[in-house]
C-alpha cells in the first residue's frame, strides 16, 4: 500500500512534468505576468492547452478578473478563438505627459507597462492575431490587432467573445443592454438580481431595442463586497460596433456583445486593423475611479493641425421651454402631414412657436447681459410638424428657417451683442438624409457665423435596420465630427453612441448627451441618486451635455396638471457644474427663472468650464460626490458636492490652495429645512475667508448639494469677512 502510493505520486508528478514540457514546446504556452508601474496591478496572460488565449487581473494581491478567455468568431472562416500558439511577446514601459486641449487637468500622465503578444494559428494557415495589453496604475486596457498577413484580408466578425470572469456577486450600477438607446434610468443591485429586475429596468423609451439575452451597457460600474471598485468600458470606438456585456447571473461571468448591423453581422474588417480597447479601471478608492484618465490615454492624439478654434462654451437656449408643458413648441404650423418642398409660410401658425425673432432676441439680450458665449435655438428650421414616429427619411433640410425666424437678422443681432448662435440639427435618426445634406448644412452655418451645432438622433435609424450603436453609425458620428472640423465647427451630439474618449482625437466633438439627461425630469423624473452614478458610468467615456441649472424645480408652477418636479434642490443644480465635467455647459432654465434668483445665478455666471486641476475629494457611486477644481489659467477654484435622497455632511478641505494666501469663498448651500421634494428652493449664500488650512463640514439636504466659488479679493473686502 505504502509502496503503491509513493509510486503513483511519483508517476503523477512525472506525468505533469511531461505534459508541461509537451505543452510548452508544442503550443508555445507560457504564462507571462506584467505589473503596473506602481506594482498594484498584475496581469497574467497565457495560451491554454486548447490554444485559447486567457488573461487574469489582480489588484493588491486580490483577484479582480479570474482566468477569462479572449477571442473572436469570424463569419464563414475559422474562428480566432483557439488553436493559437505564442509566436512572440514584447514588453515595454511608457511614461509620457500630454496636455489635453480642454479638460479636467492641465497635464495628463500616460504611464503603463505594455505586453504585446503575437499569436499564430498553425492549423489555419498561420493566421496572426496580436493582443496588446496596457497596464496602468488605474487599470487595464487591451485590444485585438489584425496585422497585414498573407492569409487574411477581409473578414466579418460574427461575435467578439471577450470574457470578464468576475470574482463574485458584486454590487452593480446598470442600465439594460440596448442597441439604440442609453437613456435608461440606472438600477443598483447585485449581479445575481439582474434577471428579476431586468424587465422593470427596461421601461419604454423611444426607438429602444433591448438585447434579448441578459445584458448591460458599459461603462459598467461595480463594487465588490470587500470594497474594490471595478469599471468596465471601452476606449477609441472607431470603425467597430459598440460593446455591451452579456451577464451570467449565476457564475458572474460577463462577455462582450457587439451591436449587429441590419443583416445581423457585427463588424466588417480589413487588415491591418484593430478593435477598440477593452478597459477595466480598478481601485479600492471610488475617488480614483473618477480621477482615472486611462480611457483618454488609450485614445490617439488629435490629427487636426489647427485647434485654435475649438473653445469651451457656456450657453443658454430656447430649449427648456419646449419641455415644460404648455410653454412653446419646436413646430410652427398646425399641419401634421408635411413635406420639405411645401410652402411653410402658408401654414397655419399654431401660436406657440418658440424660435421666433422676438423670443430669440430676448435670449440673445439675456446671454449678452450675463456673459454667456452662445444661445442654442431649437425649432428654427422647417419640418418639426411631422418629425417623429413615421420612420421618414427626409424630415429636415437643415437650411430653411420657419417664416418667423429671420436668419440674417438674428445673425447680425447676435453679432452686435457679442454672442454666438448655436445651431441645432435634429436628424430624427435619418443618418442617410443628414449625410447627404451635411456639406450644405455646414456651409450654411459658416455663412451665418455659427461655430457649434447640437445634433440629435431621436428615432429609429435610417438606413433602416441599422442601430445607433452599430459600426455604420459609429462611423457616421466620426464622419460628422471630421467634416465639421473642415468648417471649424464644434459638435454636441445627443442620442449618439456612448463616448469612449474620442474627444481627445476629435476635440471638436466637444460633448455628448448619450445618457438620461435633465429632459427626463419632465418625463417621469430622475432618481435623486442618478447624478451620483453618472460620473461613474456615462462620464467615464467623456463630457456630458447634461443641461443642468434648473432653478424652477417644481414644474406644477407651469400648470402642468400633474405632480411633476425636478428631483433636486436648487443648489444641487449648481453643484452639477463641477461634478458633471463638460467644457460645454448649458444654463438650461428659462431666463425668467434666473432673474428670480440672482444670487444663486451668480454661481452659474462665475463657474469655469475648463480646468487646470481637479481634486476628487469624496465619492461613493449612488450616494455622494464632492469635487474641487481649479479654473484654467486663473486663481479661481470651484467646489461642488451632491448627495442622493439622504442628507449628509460633506467634508471639504482646501489644501490645494496656494499656501499662506487668503481667498474669498462664496458658499451656496441648502437651507436647513430644504429637501428635493418638499422645499427645494430654500438656500443660503454666505461668504468667508479660506486658506489652504481651512476645513469645512457642509450640511447637504436630502436630494441636495452645495457649491463654492473661491476667488482672490481686495483687502477691504477681506477685512469685512471672517475665516471659515
Ligand atoms: C432630444 C434631445 O436630447 C433634446 O435635447 C432635444 O431638444 C430633442 N431631442 C429635440 O431635438
Ligand atoms: Ca436625449
């Protein structure tokens, strides 16, 4: 017995050894590990016995992603899933700095360890695939590359099978996987609860196309039971469909799910080419997730030679009044069956058209008086009577104004007031129509001094059968940005695919909506925790045109009939200018409401939209965020803090201020008796002296926030004030 045991142990060891040698030599199997520059993260890659590429990720010795397979299924050709051997690996470290044109930081450090693995499929004509990993201190990026090679030129991706094997039943902040819309409300749950919650989470939205199996969209924000924050998304989505994540709610495995095209294919590829980066941002501090620049670092620098015309924009618009019932309309006429070649001047005016000369002039006056850069005018062009619901191709021509909007007169008036008009191109998701008219539309803008356009893609896409997030539309949005650059025009897209850091490469694609924004406050409301989640999800990919600044939060004020409200306090709306980063920010409320609260409005007038530095002071997804930022090129700082439906006390420190100097802080706070649903407009404004040593514990009401501006002051002003 004894002898037998020893013998079998030895033979087992021998067997394992032989197998190992066999595998190493026959398949080229080697596990290779790289670590992040700070050594906190480690990535291990290997090709397993079936020749399947497998990776795993650890953070401070804890598993983040357990061994997970990589690969792609190709149409009518052998897959890129197995039968690989490692041909060559290369490792390198990169450490550089770069300056974004606009951003949250003046300088961004791009510091990573790279592992490039060249794989080969001996049984498939030695087809080649490269997997490139970049391991940063704040996470991992990797992508598939398809080099030029003798036996592969064109191929169609049936599906990408990138796996993310999570380590447990994490908490997740999610919206349902959908090929056409990202305007869902967030649900917070355990991964294991997704099956029971999916139906409710997939409430009706225009043009929705939910994924049939269990899937969520990226950026997907998760938190493990032991306090690790994990964010999965993608970077540099170019010439490829957007990725959602299939979820296995029992094994906690996620896997890539690409958006199909009209005939069910996923990606049309021609070597040499590559997929977008798959990104996993990891930290044990939620603040570091918000501070991560990994996605930007994985995008290419801009190829535009002259970027001097791309500038931050603070704007107002003939806009919110379309959403608060009974005010005004995009449409001019009462007609309902409309064609572009009709004579709109013969239409019967509905009496509520918003974009009239008179109304627009008053917005221009307001913008000029209060220092805004631009006025957005929606509903200026013909076609709105009949723009939605009929899957109609030629809805708008983007150049013909309604009879009561005089393009020349408004252009000249805006110019005399030192204000820009912002163009609006609602495409009604008819991308084909927009592409055909694009050059004429941009030339028209150029001729009339418009330097920025808000685009929109409400409805089902034309070409019919395509999706907002498919490869063709991904190419469309980039095409629009590139053509716009030819005319020195900036783009703010609504209802486009979620951003992936492309504002580095195409900086005139200055912001996007691509999530549930303020407009939804008039369509059922946004949960008080919504904006504590967005920076951890949607904003990971880029700036959001959230359209904050609503002061009249009780919407029954407009005789809407229902019990509708904006689900925040007034001061929380101020905080958004700091917590929701964007170099393009709207003051979305109508001028009358700003006139009623001039002291609070002062913060919106003052706040910067472009920054030298950002200090993420406190954060917890779904609960609260406190951020301080230094205005670009100025000795001014702005602080914003928000909470969910629970009141809290924010802890604010000012240690980023230059040592030994005194500044005047103006603190906008919820009143003690304020709350989002009972007393949203109760606030206080106070001034005090702050230094780098100051500390402040600031009360925030339920559904509330606070905002602080910090500026230099003269001696007499300072003397009258107390220290914080
Ligand atoms: C949806 C956009 O998000 C909104 O801002 C716009 O006013 C409407 N579409 C009409 O274009
Ligand atoms: Ca929208």
